[in-house]
C-alpha cells in the first residue's frame, strides 16, 4: 500500500474532510466524522475493483 497511487490520491482530501468535520461540527454531531473514513475505504476498494475489472477484459 506504500506505493499505491490510488491510496495517496484519495487519502489527503478524505483526511482533511474528517479533520474539518471533527473541528467544526457541534459536539452532538461530531460522531459523523468517522464516517468519512468508511467512505474513503468504500471509494478506494470500488476504484480498485473497477480497475481490475477493466484490466481483465
């Protein structure tokens, strides 16, 4: 994963979004910020799946 380009393209925007949400959301809604991490992994694995599907055709 250290050299996976897809990971490093997606990671900065998602981590910045999670940090901004954790800082600026009201205290009762801060629990929404970890969902950004879940969205990151879903996006990452979907991208890998689509890329693998295209390369096998």
